[in-house]
C-alpha cells in the first residue's frame, strides 16, 4: 500500500479505534487469548 506519512498516521489511528475495545476484554469462558502481530516497514 502506498501512503504518505499523514495517511499512515491516519491508518494507525483507524487500527487503534478498531482494536482498543477488544484489547479491553477480560478473560472469560469461551474466550481464547490471541496474539496479534503486525510488521510495517517501508519497502
């Protein structure tokens, strides 16, 4: 994907908004802990 620095910052903010509520989940029956890993680097 091709992004300017500003677009990349916006993209990261979008990800935070999507992920934050899920990271707030506490352990509970039926929930499995999952590790999310991302790698972002200029090519």
